[in-house]
């Protein structure tokens, strides 16, 4: 499959539906695996890296999950194409910096991707919309089991899967969820939440920027440790914490709507006004305003039909996605800001003005759910 | 057996040392043992050879540090990159990595998924362990007939050793 074809559509995790979709944007599980007794990518010589790429790529391409897939050596991808994959969360920033001796394979719905010779020989991920870590783990676990039949993975009966960095040893698993938390940010509770989650051995990070500086109110929660706990225990712990964060976010939104309706109306109105009228917009401003529109959709101020087009803008207004669709070879940042504003205006034209009377306060989460 | 330091010559000096209540072993060839001053036990801290534990200046100066026999990685390389060279490095630098893992993680033993081959071995190991526990109980309570029976069972299970 060609790059242009795979990239023509948004990934399934963006366009699909899943539980708690209004707060949990996506769930993702990454597994690190290495071939036994072969130097890790960072230490291997070029010839050794090429050998691993050949071996692993062949195995991955033959997976039933990859029947329809895109598979490429990184040196044949332009830096722009690699950046597009980063913005879609399909490869890591570190992997995008690689060239000869590294590769990537992904399936057509972009729900599975395998980085070959990133920091480990294999970094494979499954990503899905909403909160469904168990399902995502099942997806990647199956791929792992299939690959295990043809590849000799480095494994120690006491330490588990062996990785280039000791911080990934054991399960080699990083499970994470991307959360949209405008309520907690607006009510100044986000730092409190971040601190308490960090205390129990999980990490919270802004997707673009840290803490209150996080752009677009997007945060990523993930496990920090990989040794001493089984996969389902790690995911169970993560699930419980995420469910609590969801509850806090819901309460914060309800409180905002009840006690500060003017502030909320004002914010939504301004976001709509700027996005639909501006002719130049930075990435930061766009992400923050789009986050408010997204909140508006959750609160029924905008029709739900516009959820996907707005979600898509979060990705489409990123620098590499803009450049990809541009006329000029290499846009200046002014040109980029102008193009970003144009794309957003065009989409906002389809979205009706905010209808404050339709605002529905989300039912505050209680313990007696279900 | 190969020398742990130069990874080339035959080891003739076998050293065991207790560091912080933990037994550590190093095998050295004649030349390396002299160079490291093994004959002078106070001048040779075994721990210093190994990653993580108070890496002394002695080691930083020494070019002939422990090297991974598979990939040629040394602890100096680890200091530089914070990454290991290959999966075998975990065995070579085990004593140094251990305390690091303890600090980093929830535990020091993997309890999660294992490749199919290891899963069989794990089940097998647990089976033998439980039989042995029963055996010592039987011996303690002087049930010798049961003990003999259990011993036979253990022998039987041990021959079924999975690869
Ligand atoms: Zn030697
Ligand atoms: Zn090694």
C-alpha cells in the first residue's frame, strides 16, 4: 500500500467510537521486544541493524493482521512523511529521527503499527478510540504471540522480556490513555490530579507541553513501571485511576456549568468567533480553542454530528499535515498560520453558532453507576 | 571458563565476595587478576567491576572493564548511553543491574506474560517445587512411605523436563 493511500484517511482511533469517548480520546498499548543475543539497535552496527530489519519486517508483513498494510524502510521516507506519522501517533519522535536500518509497518486502519529498530528491535502498538485498554492489549498481545512463533525474543525467566533500557524490562509494556480534561484545567484542579496520580506510580503528561501549559487540554496517563506486576494488573490499576479522573472531570464540567455559566458561554462563544473568523492562527491557539469547541459538543451546545470534523482538526492543523497539503515547498511559519486558519474557517462554516439554550449539564458521576 | 574481564583468556582465579550481604562471583585469568590486584583483597572491590555499585575512579580509568562476550559492551558504555548493548548484557552486568531495577520498578521478578516455551518450564518448575515441599513435610512428620512415593514422583516429573 502506498503512503498517500494509507494517509488519505484518518486512523480508526480518531474516526471510531468507544466507551467514554467524550473524555478519553484514545487508548494505546505499546510492547517492546528484542531478538535474543543480537545487539540492541543503539549499539548495533549498520550491517547488524539491516539484518534485523530484514528478519523482523518479513515476519511482521506476514502477520494476518497486516494483510493490508503499509511497510517501509525509514530512509525511503521524507522527513515530512515521517513527521506526518508522528502527528498521527503511529511512530515516535525518536523513530522519525532514524534512517537506514530502521523501518515501520502499519495496518490500513492505522490501529496497529510496528516500529523496527527504534530503541528496541520491535516496538509494536495498538491504538483504539475511547477507554478500552483491555481490548487494545488483546490486539497487541495476539500480534506478539504470533511473532513469538517465528522470532526468538530475548526473555529471562526472572526478568521477563529484556529491553535496551532497564526501565522497560519485564512486561516491556507501556499502556496509556489520552484524556481531554478542559474541566479540570479551567477549574485549576489539574495539578492536584497530576500530583496524586504521580504518587501512585503512574505518569501524567501533557500531550503538547506540560502541566497547566498543556495545549489543547490533552493529557496522557501511563504506567511507569514494567517489572513486578503482570500486564492485567498494570492495566487494571490504570483503568481504575482513569475512571476516577473521568469522574473528576465530569464533576468539574457540571460545576462549571452550574456556577459559572457566563464564563463557560463566553469561552465557547469566543472560541467559535475566533476559529470561524481568524486569518492567522498559531498551533497553540488553535489547539486551545478547538478544545473548547470539543467541550461545547460534549455539553450539547453544538450538534454531535460535528464531533468527528472537529477532532480531525486537532491532527490536520499540525505542522506536517499542513505542509503536506500546501502548495509551496517549505512554508514559513506565517504561511503555516494562515493556512491553518483557512482550513479551520472552512470547517467551522459547517458548524452552526453555539446554542447556549441547549446546554446540558452532564450528570455528575456518582458511585451508583451501573 | 572465560575470564570475566578480558573475555578471552581462560580463567584460573575464582573469586567470591560478599557485598552488602549478597554473594558475588567473578572469574579471572592470571593476567587480569594481577592487574586488578586480586591478591590484595582491600585493593580490589569486586563491586566496582560491576555496574551501578559505587563505580569508582579505579574503574573509569581502567580500559579493561567487564565486557559482554556477545556484543562487546562495557559499563563505561552504559554510563554514556543509559542503555545496554544486547540481551546477554543482563547476565554479564547482572549484579550491577539488580539494585537499579529494584529502585526503578515495583518488584524484581517478572510475573507477566512469557513465551510459550517458558510457560511450560514455569509450570514444570512449580510442579516440582510443590512436590518437594510435600516431601520435606512428609520427612518431618516421619511418613517415610509417603516420602518414598513423593521422591519417585519427583524423579518421574524431572525426566519430563521441557526444553
Ligand atoms: Zn582476563
Ligand atoms: Zn551484550
